[in-house]
C-alpha cells in the first residue's frame, strides 16, 4: 500500500479543505455574533435551501433522523399509525417511525433501482385496506424513487407521502427536485452527505407553510411564543455554526453533484464489460450519486481484494432493518431487498477523489475479474 493514499467511501475532511477559507470566515462570523442556536444564520439557510429546492419552506432541526420524525408528525402521523417504507435503508429511517410510536410496514424494492417499488406499494396499500397513514420512500444512494407512481398509489389509498431525502440533496425527476413531491421531506446534513455540515444537522422541507409551522413548534418545546408551549414538543434545533457552514456548502452543491455524476459516468464506461451490476437511472431522473453502488454475489471477495490495494468500499446496507435486533420483524420476508443487502458494494465516488482514482479502482476490479 506504500505510495498509495487510501481511497475512502466518503471524505468529509476533503469537503472542508475544499472550501476552508469560506468556512472559517463563516465560523468566525458566528462566533462574533453572539447567536449560537436558531438565529439569523439558521433563518438564512432555511430560506436559501427552500429556494434551492424550487420554493417552499424549510425548518432546520438537529439531525436527519429527527427531520424524518418531525416531518411525519407534522403531516399527522400519530402513535399507532402505520407507515409504509423500505427495509434496505439505514436503521435511522425506521427509528424515526418508532420514535413516534408508529409502526413500520415494509415494502419490496425494485430489483434494478433498489428503491421502493410502486407496484409492491400498491399491493401493500390494498392489503392494508386504508390503514397506511403515510408512505416514506427513501431516495437511496442519491437516485430518486419513482415519485409520480408512488404519489399516485398513495393518493389512491388516502395516504400522505413523506420523502427521506437524506442521500439525495439536489436529485431531480423531470426537472423537479426530490423533496418537493410529497407533503413533506426530510434531509440530513450529516458530514458525509452530499450537503454536509461539520457536525449534526437536519432539515424538513414542505411547500405547505402550515406543515413547517408545525415543525417549528415541535422542534422547540412546542413553543408558540417564548415560554408558552402550545403542543407537546421537544428539543431538536439546528445551531448557528452548522447553518453558517451549510450556507457555504450549499453554494457548491450543484458543482459537487455534477462532479459525482462525472465520476459515476467514468465508472460506467470503465466497468461496462464486467459482470458487476451497475446502478441504473430511469429516464427523466437525475441522481446525485451519494453512493456508486454496484452489485455482485461475490461482494466479500471483491471488497477484501480492493481493501488490500488501499481502496475502502462501503456496504450500505448489509442487513435489512427488519432483521436487526432492535427492529426485528420475523414475519417480514422480502427476497429482492435481502438479495440487494447481500450483494451491494459502494465504490469510492465523491468530490474528494479524481478521475485517476476511478481508473485505479476500475483497473483493480478488472484485474480481480480476470484473475478469479
Ligand atoms: C443519514 C441518513 C438518515 C439519518 O440522518 P442523521 O442525520 O444521521 O440522523 C436517515 N435516512 C437515510 C437514508 C440516511 O442516509
């Protein structure tokens, strides 16, 4: 490995160094301001991010998990309600549902795109006979779920849609940003996300101002005005330092997403002839390649071989959430989901690497295929 730098599945430090002077300037501005929680930087970021998504309203919250929880609560999901979602996501998606006391209902994924299958959703909605209160698709790896079809199925059964956009800041369907298709959307600004802070952060977006007003109540003790709790709220606030950093990062998001797509295009070119299953994008969809997720039944062998050459890959996610002890649902069996979890391998693909790095990974994969 000598002479090689380690390639990482994500590199938040590179994301800081790329904009270091601007970020340090933003931090100094906040330090000198005397406002540290829910102040002018948060308000300015909320406005800028809502405008970036095409217009609407945004409320900054503490992290992506709470963004999902508060978005669901703001559109009316209550204890005991049933929420249709997927199993090949980070357990945080399910934790958000359970924090409300709501019940996750798992929907099978599409075998080629690995996001929620609208046909499977329709089947679940029909089988549940109107008991599904909300549908929570995940735009996994930065590639949009099929929102027109998912929304149509949800509307037909009286369910509301909340989008988990934690991996898909800036992804679009027919020119319209993900996050704007449902009644509300949740974003994470965890440092490794496409739009990442330098600490925890999250945001709820909605085109409906009333939804965001409810999030604003819920995120701070249910306060309508100071010291007057209108509803039973909690503490889930975004701080000024993270908001100021996010304002800087937001101005670079489109360029960085374009860079991720260029790196992905290079992987597609280099790996087209291999036995790996490469990500597919539907017509009209523009993804933001949070992860470049390939599939192979020989995942562990390839992962080990690449690691020996200084290439660290991610596995998002190795286990369906419904198989993990905290969320175990023994009656759930989704073969397409389970197979995806067994086969998926995320190659380094983020703005901290170069086309030459993609070539190095691709060469290593081609060599592995020839010699195994
Ligand atoms: C990161 C992530 C979350 C959780 O976000 P946090 O900010 O870590 O709480 C939820 N859903 C998905 C799909 C994610 O990738």
